[in-house]
C-alpha cells in the first residue's frame, strides 16, 4: 500500500470536502430539475503525486452517503474515466 505524504492527504481531504458541500448544498445551481455539474481542478508540479491524491479523493467521496459522482481525470489532451 502506498503511503501518502501529508500534503497529499490534505489535498484529498479538501477536494472531498468541497464535493460533499456542493453535493448537499440546497441552493445548488440547476438546469430544470437536474443539478449542474461540479468541476474541480487539481494542479501540481510533475511528480507531486496527483494520481494518488485523486485516488484518495475518490476513496473519501465514496464513503459519503450522497450520490456518487462520475469523475473524469483530464491530463492535457487525454481523458480517463
């Protein structure tokens, strides 16, 4: 198992808490009856561990009872779902 550095854990917690707030926000923007998507960006220097941060973020989001998101991780000209 990979041990995350403290800044990676902090970044993942921050991203997960932002999603949890937005997903449960009563005044979330909507288009008709459908909620607008939540977009969040992660930017870090090369070899900072963006992939482990996103993996931990997704892990923390999956622990919450609100609807599960669809996550797209985009890097330059590629997208991973």
